[in-house]
C-alpha cells in the first residue's frame, strides 16, 4: 500500500486566518516531507522530518510551522499567509537515510490565500 | 553541481502515437538515482520508476519503457501507443549524495483523441 493521504483537498483562507494541513501515511516510513508547488513548476522542498525530528528546513518563512506528532502524521500549520503562498502543498514519505529511497506523494492540498 | 534538464516544455501527439520524453542530468557522484514521476491534472505525483547509476539495463513496464545511457547522461522515457489517460506533466528527478530530489522543469504531455 503506497498511499499517502492529505486533508483538506482544497483550502481558501484569508491573510489573518490560522489553518492546518494534515498528512498521514501507513507505510511505516520514518521520513516525511512537505513540498510547495506553484503552477507549471516542479515541487520545492520545504521541510523534512526524519524519525519525527525536523532535519531540514529550507529557509521557509515562520508563517509556516511544521509538526510531526507521531511517525504516521505530519501537519503544516499556517498563520498570516500572503497571497503569494497560494500553491499546491504536497506531502511525501519515504524510508529514511538512504539516497535510493523513493518518495511517495499524497494528492496535495490546493491552497488559495485571499 | 547537480542539475536535471527536460528540454521539452510541452509535447502534443495524437492517440496511439509513440512519444519520447527526454531527460538529461548532471552530477559529479558515481552513485546516484534517477526517478520519473507523473502528475495528472488532479495534482498527485505518481512514482513511475527508480533507476540506480550502476544498472544500465533498459526497463519496460507495459506501454512504458526507459532508456538509461550513462555515456550521454540521459534517462529518456517512451510511451508506446499513447492513450488520452497518459496526458499529464512528467517530471524527471535525480538524487545523489545530497539525498534531496533535484527536479527537472517537467514536460507537459497532451494526448489528443
């Protein structure tokens, strides 16, 4: 079962709102990722968690706050976003530690910031 | 420095035609991994194949085939007898000792009925 689920599928929020994106996987993977993808561009890595610890933060603004409550769940808390943050947010998971490991992606959350 | 180039921004063919998507990569590492992903309009990135740098055998999976050539640093993807459901953006990606995926710009494939 190579399934990663993400909720919600779509989200519209104002610049003063606080919302959260959720990601879940049951493949026993211990590495989880958040990517941001703008239209007609490849995904950009935002955060990597390995064994529930944040291992990579690609200089993402503090209005994005990741959280990994357990080995199956990954959240992305959003606060005071800007219209340019509108994008597709993708979650992925993989076995950790080795370059050969394949990342499996969820369906994404389409975020619109007004 | 690592880099992945997908020079074809968009390809449009009629159904049942064969189509090849090009991918050229750069890395200084001798051990690296190459990937292809498919992204249909729904948005999900679907993993298609992983190839390591020591395995130059070509791979075939149904209508899909991949041609890996280290001599030209290329990892091309061919769809035989294309179908409308193959319409998507296809990304080629590289992972080496840096452990992060380096993505190509993607090729949008349009299959017309």
